[in-house]
C-alpha cells in the first residue's frame, strides 16, 4: 500500500498551526505524520505530555505517527532498545532510528511487545538481512531515507537507487521525502532551503517529485519533509495517480482532436521488445485503426529527447502508434510532432522499463 505523509515540528510552530495542518492533511487522505525528537530540548515529562496530545490529534485525523530518534533521545526519555514503554505511552506508532545501536540491540528492539514499528535509516548501509537471519522481527521493521536541509547535500539519484534497490528484496515498507516549495517553510533546524531526500528534487514541483519517486518503484511512502506545505500542494499530491507512471506533455497547439485523444488515452505501455531510441506505445494503433492521422509537416530535421510523435497515414499499418523520443532520430515524414516532455518531467522517461504501462497528461 502506498501512503502520503506530512512532517510537523511542534517546537518550531504553534500548537494550533500544527494541529490544523494535520487536520488538513487528513482531509486529503494523508496517512502519516513524521516528527523529530532530535531537536526537542524539553525535559522528559514535558515531552511525554506534549507528544501524547500530539499523537492523539494525529490519530484522530487518520495519521500514523513516526518520530525520529537517536541514542541521546532514548537517554533523555529513559528508553532503551529493550524498553519502549515511554513511546508506547505517548502513542507513537513508528520509532525511526537515525543511528543504530549495537547489533544485539537493533534486533531486540524489533521484538518490542507494543507492536511499534522500527524504522531504519535507508540512507546508509545496514545489514538488515543479517539481522533478520539472526532473529529480528521483519514484521516490525521498515525503512526511511534521510532528508537534507542544506542545499547541494541531498542524495544523488544513483546512490539512492543503489541503496534502496539493495534493501528492496527484504520487502520492507520504505519511505522517502519530497519538499514543499512554499516560502518560509521550516524543518527541525535553522535552515530554510527545503527538505527533500534527492537533491535533484529541491526545485521541482511537489507532484513531479512524488511521481518520480513513485515511478522508480523503490519506496511506498512519500512524506513532505518541511512544514507547512500549501493546501494546493497537498491537493496535488492527493490527486496524483500512483498506480502507474504519469508524465506531463506540452502539446503542440496545432494537433488534431484524434491526436490529443491518443496522447491522453490512458492505454500506453512500452513494448517488451523496446530499444534505446524511443518509448514505443503500439496499442493506440489498434484502438484507433479506423481513424485517419493526417500527415503534418513538423518543420524539423530531427526529433530530440522528449519529443512526442505519432505515426501518421504515410505509414498506414502503424498509424496511431505513439512514441516518446529518447535520443535524436531523423524527423521522417511518417511522424507527426504532437508535443514535448520538457524539464524535470524527462526524469520519468528513464523510469519506463520494458512492458511498463504509463499515462500522458496535457
């Protein structure tokens, strides 16, 4: 199951604003809230009282609560890997370990009697498979990548893919962060440059960040790292189709009604026998075999990466096929140029694997 989530930092904003944000997120179907105990400096009793109320409000709005911790947080609260009673008393659902304990304690903590999920740091190499072999309770284990407040320090795409692909065979729920692009957002620290997992996402629209993480197929939960995202951003995420890869196309103004229908038909799939030149979607030629795709001059000598083309009546047997260009090809007169995948949207092209279904929106 895929879930959306927010982050809330009660020490950085008013209680009223935090609770209103959780209520708004719940309204849009979000199911998780992340918060950070690393930056909370109150004493044990104050933390217990405040976060008990916090968890109650979150649960009332359908949100599962994840708290970021480390050894210092455990010591402040009087918790140990073998005693999570203080977290259970507050109503915490997930304890994220920003750093690990000893091997024996990392295994023991998964066997807590409260059913609290233990969330390991997916932005580092940990032998979770060995832990499971040595008795760790897989059903109480999950993963979450770091977020990165400082510009230019977010994870590189290749490294994130390497680590998460390494963990994927374990079948553990896995989370990563996107960032709101609203001005004046905050995280747990005095840095205000967004809170994404991937550096390449820092300046992208929030729905594109979400679609890209989803398209790579390596995580299940998608959390907004900074607060507060706008209602428009929450709505955009809630309305994103996570059942398939979805790519936005800047359509050519002169396209015909049938070409527009082919672009948005929702039946696209990369061929199993694909190549490195184009993403080829053949089904529209069957669906629209009785339609005429009138040839139209493109005015181009070549088509380049991101161009969307449709086979026209000059090659009638294949007329209606849609292709997305991956690398430069000759602009033959059998193709009508119908649009372009531009900017950050092109990140999604590398996520379309053989036989993958995908959708295009204008």
